């Protein structure tokens, strides 16, 4: 059995290769070529924490994947990472465990960042130059990293509730891209071409009347029941609503709140994979407001695991 640590996995990551794999996974999902059972959730209210279990099988792949990822925000106060987990790769022929990727949630963070950047690149105006990232945690870092790699013309602003964390994130990402911090969220929302929300919020942070025509929003925080970053009026207002998986997002994604209120219907949602295959279904003019709601799908985890193992095998000869 192959067993790789976080450090070993990180050394094998190639962002452009991983981005192509994630894009292919989105396309395969929307074609119906991936078996994706419902997501498993365990919540730990006393710690404001949760655990996600995602699993699936890509058609014709010799393996399938089970991913466990945990988020314990309070760990920072005791010197521990806020995210952890691992990816298991098993034979689709015998059920035997073929690999354990003890990534400590790094692969989830990277694939979520890449998924967000792919969604933004697909739906944002081609002339987009300014992005606002809402959040200061590990996923905010990954979103900046991925957007800078896939949309190199973007400059970034960062907003968060904690000014110290904003300054730390800006200092960390300054060698990668043009990035500054902001302290007035409403004023900041009225400026960018692209907005990326990457928080664990359980109440809306973005109001519809703050968002200008032509803005694209990629929302990645609402990945479990009870989470919400956008007000329902903003979701209902969107000219194009994209999701990574319709059934999953209607159940517990950002769009679930507007759907529960009867403001949108599942038939109005476009999967990212379908938009990649049929871009004419996406943004049609510069004034449209577009939103991508990403809850994260096992097809992304399969893509990342396959990319890592392919790189390991090539390196090992």
C-alpha cells in the first residue's frame, strides 16, 4: 500500500496539472460519468466544528476514493491546525486499500481553491481585473493562490472580521500577487469585478444592494447545513446561478436558502461542468450578475488523488 504524508504530497502538487484534472472532473460529473453518493456530515456544536465524508467513483477508473475532512476552527487557539483529514484510494476490482494520502486536508483546500478559480474564470467578465476575498482562513489563501494562477490579471483585496488576520494574510500572499487589506466591507463590495467568499458564516455577509451589475461571485463557504454567506435576495437576483452539483447544493449549499424560500427553482441552476461544455449558457453580457455556489464534490477528490498518485509513480520510476 502506498502511504504518503502531507509533506510528500505537497512536493508532488503541480497546480496547472491539478487545475486541468479538476476541470475534467467537473465535466465528467455533469455528463453523469461519476458515482457521487450523498455527502456524510458530522457536526460538533460544542466546538463549532464539523466533519465531511465524500466518496465516489469515476466511470472506468480502476480505483475509487473516500475522503474525510475535518474543520475545528478553535484549534488555532491551542496551536493545532484547524483542518485535518485523509484520502483513501481503494481498488474498484477487489476493494483493497491501495493508497492512504494523509494530506491533513491540504488536498481539499487546494482543490476547493482551484474549483473556485475555474468557476470565476468561467463566469466572470473577460476584462475582470479586481477581486475581493472575504475571509482570512486557509481557504482564503487557497482562493487567492488559485485565482492568481488561473486569472493572472487579477489584483486582490481582502476583508475579514479580524484586522490582524487580514494583515497576516496580505503579508503571506504579497509575494504571489498584488494584494491589500480593506476594513469597510460594504464599500469594498461595490468595487471589484469578482468577489470570493470563503468563510464559515452562518448568517449572510453580502447584501444584494451592495453588489453592482456585472459582478461575479464565487461562494465556497456554505459547504454544510446551516452555513450561509449571501442574502437570499442576492441569490434570487443572479442572472446566472452555477453550482458544482445541483442536488448537493439545493440540499445544503448557498442556494439552498433561496430554494427553501421559494425564490429559485432547481431547474434554474447550471452545473459548472455543463457550463464548461456549453459556455453559451453562462454569462451573456457585461451587466449580468453571476454566482457560483460550490459545496465541493468527490469528483474533485478523485481528480486530486489520481494526479498525486500519477506524479508519485512517475517520480518513483
